[in-house]
C-alpha cells in the first residue's frame, strides 16, 4: 500500500479541524500552492461508502456522518421542527425565486405573511437577509443559506425538484386536473362521469 499524498492529507487535516464548512478559497489560505479541488475529489472518493463522508453543500465542503450511520450517534430524541403551511410555502418561494422580497412572496402566495414566519425560518438558519432591492422603498431581499442546503441534503439549489419531479410524486395532480377541467368561459366543468 502506497503512502497517502501529503497534499491530500493536508487538505483533510484542514477540513477536520474546521468548525464549519469551508470554501475552496478558505482551504487554500491554509495551504498555499496546493491544488485543493483535486485533493477534495481524491478525499471524496476515498471516503465514499465509509462511516463519514466528504460532502459539498453549495460552494462549501465538510465531513459529516454518513446518512445511514447517523442513527447510531443520536443519544436523545430530537423533536422534529414542524413548520406551518405558511412557513413551508414561504420557504419554497424563497428557495425557487431567490433573492425575493416579502411583497413578492405575498404576491405569489396571495396572502400576507406575518413577520413571525420569516423569523422562524431565519432562526432555523434556512433563510437570511440578502441585501435590498434597488427600487423605491428599498425592500429587504431574502435568500436561502448553506444551512438550508445541508438540512435538506442538497448540493445546490439546482437539486431542488422540478415540475416533472413534483408531478411524478403526485403533488401537482389535483391542480393539473382542475386546470384541465376549466372551460373556455373560465368556469369549472362538472362531469357526471367518474374519473
């Protein structure tokens, strides 16, 4: 068995010592002259299928317990965080349309949202203020965080399910059927036949 590459070992050491996920540039500040991306790919392959794995969440890298081993480390019962329907809808709108303003969220949902809904999502670490839109009133923009990606097991926002995925999961069928039944007058057709 050959000795591990010292540069790969150096990247591994930096990531193990880190208190939070690191970008390639942050890793590079500790290791000048190291081809960090190649070392990360090597480490990711080396740790594949083991008890811990190297994962990329957005543009940040970190080690985590393999998903199929996480149950072994739980010592206390974690109370799952339950979001209200408004919270789920708001989070989905921000994830798919970020950065977005409160007014844009309300326009999509069709109802006003309470400040508490946004506060709960920020306390969970799933959304963050992302600047201000350059329009009159300069409304605050909201965007998702690396914590959102990590919690939902996404490498990037591109991994969010698309319309075909949602339809395949049966989440859009009632809406699709309702639209198919709308006649040209904008009224819902009533059929005596069973579907």
